[in-house]
C-alpha cells in the first residue's frame, strides 16, 4: 500500500508500473477519476514533443547527402 507524503508524492509499486507498461522517466498525466480515485496514464506524444527527438543521430550533412542521392535517381 502506498501513502501520500507531506509533499503530495506517491511511490507507485514497480509491479503496478510494469503491468501498466509505464517506465521511470516517462511523462504521465494524473487526473481525477471519481471520489477518492485518480488515474495515471501515459502522456500523449505531440508532434512538438517528438520534433527533434533524433537530433544528433546522423552526422552533419548526412541527410542532405541522402536528399542529393535521391534527387539523382
């Protein structure tokens, strides 16, 4: 059983997170779900959140090179 701390924090049991498919560091939404209940769910990933997520994966100029090669075909 979990308790709400003086800072309004709750530690969620690992088994509960595992069953829900949630992982440490993941963004979640916490919302009321009725009297005495709250719902914790994975936050939806927006385009703005995802934009630039792969920055630094490819060496500088690599994508431009692929564009040139594609244009030559």
